[in-house]
C-alpha cells in the first residue's frame, strides 16, 4: 500500500509538470521566456502535487501564492497554476474540516480574483461570478466525494444491467437516423450516444458522476447533435431519479434538483429560441420544476421501499436468532431438569447403599467382609461427589471441570479397586506418559476406568487384565487386554453405553478406538489419543 501511495504521488507530479509543459511549450525559447525559466516554473508548479494527499492545505496555500506571483510576472504558467489550485481546493474540501475548507476557499477566491483583475479594464459582474463558481464547484465536488451515496449492500448486478440496456436502447433507437447529419463523423456520434446510454449502468454506484456526465452531454448535444437533445433530457431525468434513490442526503438531492432545473431550462430556452419574457414565465418555470420533481419523488420512494425491505430482513433475522436462542435455552433447561432428577435418583440409591455398607461394617468390624464394605463405602462417597460435580457443570456450562486429580493416581486407584473386586489387574504406565498433555491423560484415565468396569461385568472375578499406557511422538496409546473368563460370569446390569462412551471420548480428541475378541478367547481394547491435537 505504501508503494501504491508513492506511485500515485509521482504520477501526480509527472502529470502536473507534463500538463504545464504541453500548455506553455509554444512560448519556450522566446526572448521573454527562456527555456530554463520556463522549465523552472513548470517544476515549481507541478512538484508540490506530490504532497497534495498529505498536506492539501499547505499545497493550496503555496499554489495561491504562486498564482499571484506568476500573474504579476506575466508568466505563461499562470493558467496551469490556476487549474492546479482549483484541484488542490477540491482535495482540501475532501479531506479537511469545514472551517479549514472555508478559509482555504477564501484564499483561493482572492488569488483567482487577482489573476482575473486587469488594471486596464474594470472588474465586471461576470468576473465575480467566475470567481465564485471557480471556488464553489471544486468544494462541492470534494465534499461529495466523501461518499454520500455509500456502498451497495448487495452484489446483484441485475439492476445495473437493466439500466445500461434500457439507456442504450433508448439512445440508439431515438438517434440512429441522425448519426450521419450530426456535423461530424458518424462513429463519433455513435460513440457518444453509446457512452451516454451505458453510463446508466454505473449510476447506482457513481450517481453524482453520471449525473454530471449526462448534463454535460445534454449541453453538448444542443450545440453539435440536435437530434439527440430530447433523449439527453430523458437521460438527465433518469440520472436524477437514480441519484435521489442512492443518496440519503436531502441537501445533495436539492443541489442536483436545482442544477437539473437550470440545465434543462437553459437547454429548452436555447432550443425554443425564446426571448427573455418567454424564459421567465411562471408557467414555464412551474412546469419545468414539476417535471424534475417526478424523478426525485420516484427515487425517494424507491429508497424508502429499499429501507423498509432491509429493515424487514433485519427483523426476520433477529426473530430467527431469538427463536433459536429460546430453543437452546429450553434445551438447556430440560437437560438441567434431567440432570437434577438423575442426581436425586442415583444419589438416593447410592446413599442408601453407603449407609448399609457402613452399618454392616460397624456391626462386624473384624469380619472377613470388613475391607469390602469399607471399599463400598468409600466408592459410594466418591460417586456422590462426582455426581455433584457433574450437576454443577450442567447448571453452569461456563464452569471448567475439576481436573486437579493426577490421571495416573486415578488409574492406580481404579486398578486397586478392581483388584479388590476380584480381577487380577496388572498396570503398566510408561515413563513418557507423564509428559503427555493433561487432557489426553485424563481421557485415558476415564477409558481405563470404563475398560476395567466392562471386564468385571462381562468376564467376572478371577479374570486377569493387563493395562498398558505408552507415549510416542504421535500420541498416547491405551491398551486393555483381558484373558478368557475362568467361569461363567454373573449377569450384571449394563446400559450398553460403555463402549460407545469411550469411542466418543476418543473421537473428541481426534483419536481412534478398536475393540474385539483376542486370540486366546479374551478381549482387547486399544485406544490411540493424538497428543498434538489434545495439546
């Protein structure tokens, strides 16, 4: 972007110097204008344009002073400086505040008046009007280029294609018979007509520029192509309507309205060859103003309809979002209700089981079942704590789960508990497992718990189980292998969701789970958890 800005500055300097050289070249080398002096003036006039985008006010002040100097010296560069000064004033109006624009406009107006003043002739009213117009026009253009039209919210080019096609059809059908009689080559007339019609295709994006173009073409048609005058008036009215539709500011709409009225009034007066009395008749003025009001009213109406449609689309979108939010809130409330009921049911039964185990332990503290009853009581307490934690997590989704317990400790306790229940558990945790991410190790601990529980349910007590955890650069591998059951296992209640839950936990981390019968008649569960994804 910086390179583009510097390139634009260099281009402005080159264009300004080249413009002065082209306009003053015929005077170079004369007695009153040596080549060196003329070249120096060209550089003095064009070089500041490279700083116009950064310091427009300073450049405008410099050019105003240079304009007065070249006017007093009688240098031919004065015309170039006058044009560059008006360009700088437009940039000032585009980039600075109103107070700065007003002060700069006064300075430019004074410098222009000095340039127009001639000691041998009095300063006429036309000269005053020229000074005012020369200052007001670039200011209006600069302020307008700040973007009163805005960007189109949609990317649909269908309206642009229709406008361009309609404008082209209108101009060609109404003027093609007069292309050979337009006072110039037919291809010139055809090119201008095609340009005028196709320009409506960009009117929605550049409404001000297209309006000015249509007014200029209408005034030129009055001089060189009278057959196209009526068509040009229709194009001007179409441009006024599009401008009123695209620009929200009533100030700019009124400016375009009065400019269109004055341009069409001057055009129709010249066409009718009317005198001053006919030009100022109230009926003519009223009819013309009413004619131009029609496209303005149509454009504002279409703009209001577009705004209403946009508001309706926004309202529908907000309604859909509120409906989705309400559905999600209802789902969360239902989940919380289910979780509360689950907690009450499970807590009741587990609490009763813990109390009975405690009572049995105290009734026979030294009996053979004392250790098993103690383990049942401790496990029940742990289950109740886990249930309360899960319920709190469901009630507050933003709450982070408690992962303070070491996953290795959780797996060792699970192995000890299952050994106490009758399984022959062998736990092998590799030395590199501790360096794996905590989320992967915590998931592995839960999978080991569920895997040992499944062995106890489906194979029964007395079954040997080997649990191994190994860490590699690619991930963490969990393997739960058990041998064939020594006897027919007891039929314990099972939801059938254990294997599915382990698979979902592995997939949540991007891992894989495989389970199936082993060669010796037992069962093999293998889980791979990628450590990079878990990190």
